[in-house]
C-alpha cells in the first residue's frame, strides 16, 4: 500500500509532521498482526448482532407481548396459554409425524444405496450416483409442481392409474391426512435421498481398506465385516445425517406449502412453521407467532440434546 | 472360475437393483419435461399421464414465456441478481472469518467460533418476525437488499473455509511479511488464490441455496415484479389459475440451467456437500 498522502500546503511544517506521525501510528495499528483478525471478523460480528442476536432476543421479548402497530403491551404468559388449542396441537402432530417418517426413510435407504455404490463389483457408479443425486438440484416448489401433476385427483393421472393397475380405487391424494402425509414425505424423500447417500458414501470411503483385509485374514464373513467395521465407522456420519434430518423435519414449511399453502381442510397440512407464518404474517399476531417460534426452538433444542445424548456424542459413554 | 462367475452375476444384480432408485429419481423430471410439451390448460386438473401423446407436442408453452405479457423472465432476472449478490457477499465475508479463525490467534476467537455454531443451531424461521419488522424499519421490504442482507452470514461456509485454511502453509505468511506484505495483502494476494477450490465448492452450494430459497423471499417480496422464480411459480399453483403454461414450462427452465452446470461440475457439487459431514 502507499503510505504517503499528498502534503497539505496550508499547514505549517511542524504540525504537518505531527499529523503525519499520528496517521502512521493509526495505520500501523490497522496493519498490525494483532488487529487484522478483528478486521476480518468485524463484518460477521456486525451482521450477527443485527440479524441474529437482536431477532432472537426480540422474539423472546415479543412472545410475552401483544404487539399492535403503535402500541405494545406486556401480557405475561398469555401467548403461551393460547398455544393450548387444537390447531397448534395439529401442527405439532403433523410436524412430528413428518419428521418421524423422514428419519425412518432417509437413513436406512440412502445407507443401503451408498453401500451398493461403494461395492467393488458395482458398475456405472458415477452414472447412478449422478441420477440419484439430480432431484436435490430442484427447488421444493418445482418438485411440488411435479408431485401435484403426478398425483392429481383424476383417474388418468400417473398416481391413480398406477394404483388402479393393482386393483385399488383412485384416491384424492391431497384431501386426506394420510395420503397428504405420503405426498409430503415422498417429496422430501425424493429430494433428499441423493444428498444423504453422498454423506454415507463419504463416510464409507473414509474407512481404511486395511481394516477389511485384516478382518478377512481373521476369517470374518461379509456380515461380520459390516457389523464390526462398517457400522462403527459410519457412526459420526449417521449422527450428522440424523441431526440434519431431525432439524429439517421440525423446520418443515415448503413441502406443505406447495400442496395447500397454509390453509388446508382440517389443517391436515399445517406445520409449526406454517402456523408461525399464518399467525405472524397473515393475521399479524406478532406476539403469538413469536410464542410459536420460541416453542419450536425449545422443542428442537430438547430433541437435539436427547438425540446427541442417546447417540453418545455428547456426555454419553465417551464414544468417539 | 466359480468366483469370477459369482462376481459377474452379483454385479448384474446390483445394477438391476440400482436401476430402480435411479428411475424413481429421474422419472418425475422427465415427466415434467413431457408435461411442458403438452397443452397445459387441463393439466393441473386432470394430472399428468405418462403416455407420450406425440400428436399433442408443441413448444407453445415455452413460446408464451417469451411474449410481452409474460413476467417470467422478470422473475428469472430477480433470481439471478439475488443469487449472484448473496453468493458473492457470503463467500467474501465467510472466507474472511474462516481464514482468520484458522490463521490467527486472537482474544475472543473461541467466542466467534461459538457464535458460528450457535447460528447453525437456531432455525432461521424463528427469526423471521423480528427480522421482517426490522426490514420495515430499514425500508428494505420488497427490495433485493431485504432478501440478501440476512443471507450473507452462512455458518457452514465459515466452517468450511476454516477447515480449508487450516491446511494452508503458515510459513507463506511469514515469508510474505518479511517481504513487506501487509496482513490484508497476504489474504487477498496469496491466500485467496490458494483457497480457489473452497470458493468453487461453497459458491455452488450457496448459489443453489439462494436460487431455490423460498420462505424468506416469500416474506420480504411483496409485488409480482419483484418475485424470484420459486415465489412466482408457487403463486401459480392455485387450482383456479389459468397460467399453467408459465408454471410448467417455467419450472423446467428453472431446473434446467442447474442440471447443465451439475453435469459439467459434478465433482464440485459433491465436495461442497460433504463439507459438512466430514469431521475436521
């Protein structure tokens, strides 16, 4: 960098010199090894304070308030008391069921696919990997458009003609709680299968080959190798996938939105974030919406801790 | 001999087994493309059958996207602008933080790392209500800035850059210092070029994320001319709409550019994803 600014002609030589010395001092501080990291981190800290820290604190405060334009009133726990209503429980139930099914599907199946793709004898690996990964590139909205076309109510649509081939009656897919859940979980499974598969594949490739060779010399069969080498080595990846699936499940919004926006018959498509969105943005109930948000945060935090505890990552049996 | 034959058979069996998920993965996209070639008025009501019906094929739906009355390419432009700037800004700030966490020892370092982890744990959806009020106060509702601002801190990216920078030679920094290079000169002239693969991998992840991002733009963007592609397309999903030509052809054109990039840069996509899963 160039340290010299053009000399200021209006000042006396001595004051000019003094200014310059002060300037260099500041500049030296700015360029010092001690200060540089703070300069690098500063924009992050500003954005964090403004767009994360402040909103979190604000959500907590608003959840104890009734927020109306121009006047805000502290109403204690009344927003939380209002949570005890059938709509909220329906949203909680839908979200929990959805999370449960995504975990049941999106862990074993991707693991199985990853194991097959990692096998020595499998052919055309790159091709299959690419095919299975491609749905992850679509947005939930585009995927939703496709699902609504395939699972429309008419008998000629793909979904109904498929089940009618096996002798079942056509179904109004979006109208029933069970089939809607199938559509939402199916949509998520279609988009995430490839992503989770890649995670497991990375985990598999990190297992040292010597482990298997040593086991073979000791006379281990395929099942033994899988049970005592593959599974333990995959544990960190599995915990990671479980965590993100759990979090994504409870944060779910779009997979429901593409089918019913936020107003479904009997709230069969309402999720916690959908409820927050509806109350906060459509009915302008900022205080109550915040209470939904805080509850969601608490649920996610508790489940996260339980999950990490059970899988032994955190405060458990000292596994690594 | 017997072993060879067994391997051959199991390899055929595995391929057959892999064909099923591959078809399930690709078929819906093929079906969408097929739908985009058919007249779309009745499509949403009657759904999509899988018969090709060649006699119905035309490019009319695509042609409609290019007519004057269509707002589709306005959405396309909005999506490109928002994705471009949020990706560039997130890459710049995240790489600076990740780099300084890896290369320097400074007071408060653990706190910064803790904050990064904390953001990962807080669902963004919870912050929306206060953030939206803040956007009203800032006058950023219905602007690109409003969408981009909260997106420029991305914890996973910070983490990835930290891991990547830990593997860079620290001796280079001392050598550069002796040659009179400033700390910022070291970062921009030496380290940024060395971190190019990290910029590539994270750039793809961030661009894909903001291209498909839905909830926050839905909250901030209020008028049709400011919508991004997902918001605009979602608005056409109503069963009473009559814009299914835009919806279906538009959906194809939304995914197509990404699939093309993916085919040529598969490796980067996959390494950007595994960034989170690999322990450092």
